[in-house]
C-alpha cells in the first residue's frame, strides 16, 4: 500500500521534475526511490526526452505503430481487391468457355455431317455412329464447362477430338 502511495505521489512529480528516478532495495529489503543512482539501483524513469522516445520505441516494438497498422490495413485492402479481381476474371473466363462449348454443341446438332481434319488437312467425314458419339462428347463438354453458370453465360468445349460440323455437307 505504501509503495502504491509513493508511486502515486511520484508520478505527477515525474513530469514536472524531468529528473531521473532510481529504485533500489536496501539490505533490510526496503524499497527506496531517489534521483541519484546508488550501487544496485535500477532506472525507473528518465527525464531525458531521448529516453522517453526509446521507451516509446520499445513499446512500439511490442505494439504496431499507427503507420504500421495503416500499412497493414492498406495491404489487406489491396489483397482483398486483388482476390475480387481474380474471381471476376476467373468467372469471365469460365463464361467464355461455356459459351464456346454451347456453340460447338449447337453446331454439331445443326450440322448434317461432322468431320475431322486429316493429317494432310483434308476433311474426313464421320460415320453416323461416330458423329453421334461426337455430339455426346460435345454435350458432356458443354455440361462440364457450364456447370454452375446460368443460361446467359459461357465456357469451353473439351473432348471434341478435332471434330467439326459441316452444315453444308450433303448427308450420306
């Protein structure tokens, strides 16, 4: 209790006095406060402005400064904005892939015959069974690409094996 009272009295004086205060314990265990250092005394308060700055610097190493907090908040905001942009770009790419897959499927359905390009670049028309299998592949690719997308968005046809629709080709 006496220590608390002594500290309570000393604290207001600290700001006014601007002197160093030392704490020491004597042989009997009594705590003494003084403005002059004695052997074994520890510095409790330094009235020098430099020491106050170093004291606040040590506290600031424990707690982030306003500038550090502001910088961290700015980084978090930038990170969130980048994540939203990536999500938007991903959704746009997914939509385009879905649209391409739908176009390929619709062309395969509307075409009378489907063909593949041969090694020499010539068209090799598919049989009706092969064309039916290719249409199923287009349908599955469209369903996969458009999964989770409404009818007004788009995505990518996969598994077409180089097959193409030939709407103007005569049927067999």
